C-alpha cells in the first residue's frame, strides 16, 4: 500500500478499496470542487397522490436496488425504531450490498449487525456508537466506514461525495402532501435539521409517520416539494422515552463542576464574554454545567448574548427565556423543554445541517460562534483530539459537530477529566485523530488548564493572573504518573476498516481492524 | 503464608477493584484472571502490581480474580494485600 | 507536662505548624478510592482521610491499607494530608498507628480525646512507631477532637499535653449528645464549648478548628455559621463535601478594610522593629503584639483567598 503523510503527521494510504484518499492539508487548503451535485428531477401532476400504507410499498415505489445508498436521521436517538424496521423489510425483499449513510448510528441499532454480517449492508458512512461500531472494528463490514462530522456529512451529501439514492425520514408529524415537522406528535424530537441536505439532494425522499395531519401541517421544517411519498403506519417509528430525556439535570459531581467553573473562567478571561456573545455546548454533564454557570455570570455582569447554538437543552432554553440570549439556533433538541421552546418561541430557530456546519457553503453558523465547549476521549500533546476510538482501539463514537464547531468558533475549549478510569486522556499521541489540534485553543481538566501555544488567544489568556496554567506536557506527565506510565500500544490488524474525514473531505486518519482480546 | 479460605477485598464502584483470592491447584503457581476496561493499555501493569504483592506474601499456588473498574495502582495493590491477608489469617 | 520519653531529639513544632492556613479540613472516607484520588482537586487547605466514622467496621482493614498506599503513592501537591484514626479504646487503634505513621501523613487526627494523660500516651506510642521506622520522633503532628463533656473540661490541659499538638477541635454530634443538648442552626448549645476551645488553643499557642456543618445542601447556612466562628477566633472548619469548601473560604475572606488596616499595622510593626522603636501607633492607637499577629493572620487569609 502506498502512503502519504498528511499535515498532522498521519500516514494516509493513497487508495483503500478502490477509493482514492486525499490527505488533510490544513484549514482552507484543499481546493473546492466546482459544483454541487444535482438531484434527479421528479414530476408530480395535479391529482397525483403521495400517501402510501406500508413500508414494503414504499420500498418498491422508491426503486431501491442492490448497491444503492440510503439515509436516515438520528433525531430519534436511542428511541429510533425506523431504521431497524426498514432493514427488516429490505432483508425480506432480498436487496443487498447497500451503503448506509444516516446522520448517526446508535446502540439501539444493534440488530443491523446481522444485516452487516449477511452482506445486506456493505458500506457505512456516518458516525457510529455502540455495537455496530464494535462489529466494524472487528472487520465484519465488507467495505468501509467513512466517519464524518455533521458538517462534513452535509458537505458530502451536497457535493456528491455521498450521493443518497433513497432517504427515509422519520417524521413525528406529516401531512399527506409531504410537509413534515418534528415538534408535534408522540415522537416529537425537535428539529429535523440533519435531514435537510438529504431532503434537498437525495434522488428519492420517503417520509414515514405515525401522525398524519390534514394538509397543510403547521411548523413545517421539511417541505412537500422535496418529499416523494408519505407512508402512514401504525407501528411506532420511535419510542418517545428514548427520543428525549426529561429535563436534563445539572451534575452534582464536584469534579465536573470544578471543570465547568474553570471553563467559564477561561471564557471570561478571553474577553469574549460581552454583549453579543455566542456559545455552543452539548448535553453532557460538564457542558450543561458550563451553560448554567455562564448564565450566572451573564446575569451578574448584565450581558446579553446574541445566540446560543444547540443541540439545545433546557439549560440553554432557560437562558433564552431569561433574555440572556436573544436567539437559539438549533439543529437538534435533547429534552422536552427544548422541543417545547422550538415549537412555541419564535426566537428559537431551527436550522439545517448545512446552515449549521457545512464548510462548502456561503456561510455556516459555526463560523460566527464565539466559543464552544467540547468533550474528548483523548487529546495529545499536539492538541489533536480523538472522539471516535476507545482505549481498546474499537470504534465507539461519532464525531458529531466537534470538527465543525472547533474550527468555526473563535475559542474552542475541550473540557475533560484527566483520567477515564485508569486511561489517561492526555497522551503523547492519540490513537485516532478526529479533530486536528490546530483547531483547539484550550484544554480544561480537573488537574489544570493548558493553552495551545499556537492559539490566537494564547497571549491574551496567558497574561491573565486569575488563572494558573500548566503546559499540555505537564498535564500528560501528571496523568502518566497517576496511572503508572504511558499506555501500552493498542494492537491492530493491518486491514483498514474506517476512514476519518476532515469536514472538507480530506482524510485526517484511518482506523484499522482491532485485534480480538 | 498459607491460604486458609477464599476471601475478597474491594468493591465494584468506579475506580475500585474487586479482588477474590482462592487457593490454587497444586503447582499452578500464580494465576490472575483480569477483567478490566483498561486491559489493552494497562493490563500488564495491573498484572504486575498484583504479582508484586503476592510475592511479598510468599504464597505458592494462588488463584486471583480481579474485576477492575478503573482502579489506579495504589488501589489494586491495597485490595490485593487486604484480600490476601483476609485469606491467610 | 514534660514529655519524658521523647524529650531527647524531639522535633519541635514550628511557627509554620501553628500558623498555616487551614480554613477547610475536608473529610474523605478512607475506603473510597475515587474520592481519595480526587481529594486534592477540590481546593481544601487540608484533607482528612477518615478511618473512623466514615468506614464500616468490617472494612477497617481495607481502608487502613488503602489510605496508607495513597499516602505513599499519590501526589497531593500543596494540600496538607492528615488521617483520622480510630479512637484509643478500639481494637483498630494500634493497627492504624502502625500502618499510617510509616506513610508519614502531616498529622494524625485523634478522635475522642479525653485528657492530657491519654494524649501523652498516644504521642509516646507514635514516637515508638516513628523510631522503628527511622522517622525523626515528633515529625508527625496531632490534632485531637474533643467529643465529651469531660474532655471539654480538660481542654486547656489537652492543648498542652504534647509538643505534637498543632490544633484542637470539638466534635459536634457526640458532644451535643453527651451534653443532652439539641443541635441547632444557631449553635447556642455549643457556644460555651467553642469559646472555651478558642481560649484553650490560644493559651497553648495552637490552632482551633470548628466541627462540621451537616446539611450539605444548605451552603448559605454554612456560610453564616462559618462567619460566626471566624468572629469567635477559629482558624478553620471541618467539611464533609467538596461543595462546602467555597462557602467556608468565602466566610474566611477578610474585607478590603480589614486587609488595608492589617497591611498598615504589619508595615508599621516591621518598621518599628527595624528602627528599634518600642511603641507603635496606627490610626492613633497603640499596637501591641497580639494585634500584629492578628493582622498577619488576616493577610495570610487574604493571600490564600487569591489562590483558592
């Protein structure tokens, strides 16, 4: 195999499975393609109906054949039932050799492992959590897994790197003419933002709903002109309990609280926390606490921010309702409060995946973010981040918006405890690079805060006497001392099972097949 | 020292380890059965930490089962020592 | 009063031993590896690994070894580490001393202190273990907790029982029970006891630490109580949850005016020392040594507040 080294020092094969790989060359260094892809032209004449009664009928009408690419959204998260349901039907119909390109795969999709083993699914393009990732790491997938960020996925769909033949959209509410919303019905999930590129660029779009309402439905988030068929079934497409949590509780863990408080200190010290401030964080324990503590500081300093970006949570909604942020831009909702807010509050605005994070667009929302607080599985002394592979080398997580927000935001902060069990989080070299270190400004851990010397905020933050810093190497040394030395190398087989793309479509790293224990 | 009974020390809480010490079959030496989320990167370190403590006790045939929940060295060694003491007393 | 057995070559306590900032003393259950590992991260001035009430009777052996290993292997940075052992009337006491002393904590927190003789015996026993382990005798300090009416009555004798003693404190729960009193938020039932311990400690030239505030959810109540004991003269307060550290530190934070005045007093005193002037005046008031000491204490607290 022939290799080239990319700009962050990872050896990238020139070609895998006949797929030519372009090495990552740095931010904005890769030439952009000329045109986006175009979708197939469809025609609906007056009087033609779109309503179908069964999944089987929908699959037949979609023209799905061996070797095609299909997509789904992950807005139902752990409560999704649609993907498993459709694949059961596909398997019965004997269709094989499919490329599965949803916006994410979750542990609830464990039944797909069987279809991978049977060759019904032979390629996967998306972030993967749970048993499917494990199966891929063990070499069960015939082809390759391409892991992209949310923005990278939107780019790939629109650029034609990932052409969607048939897109199945689980719709909490739909009318018979194909207008869809995510805020009403039993399976309400909030925005349908991750499916906007698919709705616009797939050759065939099929909505599946349990909640059919008279035309036209309200709160339309995906439009009739993109949707070819609406399937109304009784069988639930999602389990509400798995789709959203109740109100997400703020952590009581003093370690996470300490880390969150320090994140807020850093944000304040950066000078960004002023009128018009914008911010994104996720739904994890530290992120939620950061959102809450930021709110406290904004209240005390009487600062009104411009927007908070979601993954929205009740913590963020509270800040909107208090007037501490003027708007929420939201691509997905994590709890009931967030869904209610999206439905009722005109300042809570739904955005699509491209609008959120696509680098090949005329402006993604991540580009106007002041600061983002993110997690990590590993960070190395060059600040490269791994969020995909576990300490045993297996693929267990997706990238989400990590690459996009860290690149777009002025100040990107990684907030993590220094150890996960006995595994050090700060290491000499991450197992897999999933976000390049050049996009990371600060690491906040329970054992100290480290600044990236290459960050534009380095000098400004370093000057502040309110914060004591350590170097990233000092943090690594503390971690290694605690756990008894550097980790043993993870044994891998030679076969490449996954490609980690940067959001621009170049390759950051590859993942090899894990050796069985 | 001599093992007179099967004994345990530790818990299954996060960052702890549950060590179970049993008399081994004659001439099997030290057998360690390790179940750890850090087995790939730190399994050999955990094994050697357990070994050092067993050596101090000068016991011949012993079977040790370690169910690890991310314990650091000081905990692995402490739990092994206590389990052995409880097994020998 | 003299320490007969260890008079010879005994490491005397230093000024640092009895003036160090110890606003918070955080109890960590001795059989919990996660909390032990995290203990230096919360910003407490002192950690107390607890082998006594925080450990089930059938896990005393496990906690003892775990804490000993932690003391030997973990890096606690500038956080002072102490261990609360089991009381002298238990079967665990001797084993605790024998395992913990060689691991060299800063001090032993000695519960259920009853009188000076008992304490002197304990200090001597510690000396034996120190000697066996080639640790200079007197290295490891002692902070007794007085938990009975009898003990409180002997407080001034306990405070001078041995040169290892660097501070004393009351044990709130047991003491209230022993008195037949009811524990209140205002703490009037402990008022005399607190006052008496401050007096005993200052007379002996050592520090005095308050007992715990048991409601961990009520951080404002904790703050108010801490304010009161700061005014009474306490140097610190025990705590049982990391979330109690911030309110206690806040309560120990001197005001701008106090800091400013303390700075002027210390400055005037230093000048006077240099120039050999006997009497010093600040704001038209004569300043004597206790006021200077108090001012130094205030400045130390202000300094500590900047760090944590």
